[in-house]
C-alpha cells in the first residue's frame, strides 16, 4: 500500500511504481468518479475503439467503389494542384 498527500493546490502525486505499472505518462488525462467508499480514477480515452465494419456504413460516398490505383491517382493529382498554389 502506498500513501500520498493532497497538496495545497488540490493535487495528488500518484506513486511512481503505480504510474510505471500502467505506463501513465505526464499529460495523461483521467476521469474521476465518485465510488462507494472513495473515488475511482481511470485514464480518459477520447474515443472508444471501433472496427471498420461498425462505421463503414456511415460513410457518405454512394457511387461505384474506387480501386486503390484510382484513389492514389486522385490523391497525387490533388497534391500537385495544391503545391502549384503554394499550399505544400
């Protein structure tokens, strides 16, 4: 069991062995929730993980599927166009 103190600024230092065990780096954001008998602390995950199959139906494209070759050519053409205008 580790012991820590609350600072005058309302900060708590998490003991190094606990941070290292969870690979929590400086800047990690946390969600703090009330729990029975105390508080619950967990790292914030900005977006839940998902699979392509779960979100592909929400894509707005409704035309014929493009091949990888067609997509690469379109990307190259757009990059050249933007470079020509001094964008990249």
